[in-house]
C-alpha cells in the first residue's frame, strides 16, 4: 500500500482483524500516539501492545512483547517475492513460505499426498 495514513489503514485493520484480538506492533504513528505513548487501536476494541524500536527491541514492561518474528517473516517473504519477480501472487507466496518454513518434510509430504489423492 502506497498511502500508509491512519485514515486508510485503520479501516482495513477494523475490517480484517476480529474485534478483541490482541495486536502487537511497533510504534508506527498509525497505531500509536508516540507523544502520549498510548495506543490508537484500543479505542476500536483491540488490546494493543507496542514496542518503540528506537528505545528497545523487547519490551521492558512485558518481556514477551516484540515484533522480531513477524518482522523476520515479512523480510523473508519480501526476499522470496523479489526472487520470483511476481508480486501478483502475493498470497500464494505467503502460503508457500509458511508451508516450507513451518512444516517438517514429513508433514509437507503427508499434506501433498492427501491433496493429490483426495
């Protein structure tokens, strides 16, 4: 998305994330009022924890809060997209990446065989 303004992203978040889902983000100004250090998503019914990467990489308040896993995932997906030079199959690329990264070989084969003979 080229226009990452609050008035564009908040409606997308509200449309695609189930109300009440806990959200973890960095402190991007769309999600966080950085002057007051408060969430902008909580007023829409999303418990929201955020991390300011200028200050820390893992929250001192809640030790389990960080965005390293998702940041790493998106970096890997972007690299995969660049290799294939095809951004039109974005969802397929994410699914393929998840399949390869998170399933062991036996589970991958089991799923492929089950789909092939179904």
